[in-house]
């Protein structure tokens, strides 16, 4: 590819500014033509997670001729079922790389970074993409250090194969950045900014599944101990169609149960602000915001949420935002589609009476 680009530049060098513009067009076309992307995918229950499907959509945005490989790791039947899902998840997926090992069964950054480094060395991909989940944010910097490149984080739009848009200042501004380093261009993408492909796949478009050689994996200096989480039938916060969030205005963990009751009636997930988490009302896995989870549901209801910049950065892309706060000057009303200046407990009481239980 380098030789072809150099040749294109030489051919255009004798034609003044017009030749230079032609050379730039040839360079851009070459980058698109030779784009090959590795998507590091997460899976659960035998299926690729929605956030990783959004990463595939981001890979498609790099170039229509992009050759996309999907990397899946773990062990057991669920991994192989997820590989089948990945192989038929997107028409541009050309192969699924399967890393079957107990060392990769848990989201430890060390073995995964070794895996990503080895796969990149063999595949020579122009781009490596992961979703901006806790796993992606943990893995990407370590793998980038091994590959001696600088990652681009929280990408919300792709303008060119190496020109991206990302938020800064807690989401109050967007900046356009150009990656000028060596391959691969590594980036994490916000899943809320890229809609997964819904095109029906034919059986003839199923990509081949290839086993990855894992002989290089070392024992590592860290090990998985356990995972502590709350058992709930409510939808996952990051992927829920509706989210009901409470802030410090709820005043106690006991009052958060009112939000949980409303969420059950709506089939929604429960979220919280950092202030509510720091106060001990709810666990930190429910935190929405710049340092929590980024969500963009169809309906976002905020009760007792003032609307700090850090919180708005995590939910301002929601389709419909409803805010209830007794302070008419609360910043949350600046982004809300519907705002109600009222006592949140009176509003919750009315909603719980009027909304029927979900069947």
C-alpha cells in the first residue's frame, strides 16, 4: 500500500496544485480501499453484546469496502454460539477469530492485551475498534502501549478513515481529531452514537470462524477472583429502552425503592447520579454520567437530578428526556424535552397510582 501511495504522489507531483489535490484524492481512496478493521467484541449468553454490534457499525463507517474481522475470547459452548452469531451479524464481517481459553474467560486486561497484540502482529489491521465499555476502556490503553500507538477514545462520529469526532469538556464541546500515527489506528467508540446494522443476513454471507493460536499466552501477574453483582430482572442499564434515574433529591436509599417500583411498571432500568452513588443510596454500577455509564434510551426520566455537566455527558443523547425537579433553575431543564417543576415524591406517588403493573 505504501508503494502505491508513494507512486500516486509522484504521478501528481508535476501538475501544480491540481496535481497535489489529485494526489490527496488518490491517497484517500487508497486508505479506504485498503482499510481492514479488527473489532474486539464482547459476548454474553451466546450472543454478541449490543455495544459490540455498534462497534461493527462504526467499522462500516470507516469505509464501505472495509474488511472487518471480529475477535471473540472466552471458553465453553457460549463462546462458540456467540461466534456463530458474530459470523452472521454483519454483511461486511469477513472472518471471526476465536480465542478459546480459560485465561480469557474473564475481562482481565493483561491476557486480552497480549491476545490483541499477537492478533494485530499477524493480521496487520489498519484499525482496531472496541466499544467504550468498562472492558474496552480497560483493554485498549494497555494493548495500545504494547503496540506503541496512541488510542483515540470515545469516538462519536467517523468522518474519514483517520478523522474522528469525540467529545471534550464533559461533552460540552466536540472536537475533530486526525490520527497521524502508525498502524493500527486504535479507537474506542460510544455505542450510543452508532446504530447496529439491522439488515437481514442470508445464509450464504456467514463468515468463516478461525481458531487463534494461543501458545503465546503467559500466566500473568493478576488473576480473576470473583464478580459481585445484583440479581435483577430489570433490563441492563446500558442497553435499556427506558431509564428511570434518581439524584440526591431522593434523600435516601429507602426512597430509591419508589424509583424501582416505577421502573418495574415501565419495564425500565434504574440509574443514578454520582451524588446519589456517593451518598450510598445505590451501588456504583447504576451511575450514569461521564465517569459512569453512557446511555441513550428512547425515554429517560430524571427525578431529583440537578443536571451537573458530568451527568449530562452520559445521557444527553437520549431520545426523550423527562425531568422532575422542584428547582425551576436546575440545569437539567435545559436539555429536557418535558420538564415539571414539582415535588418529586408527589409526582412519583401519582405515577405509581396511574400506571398499571406490567403484565
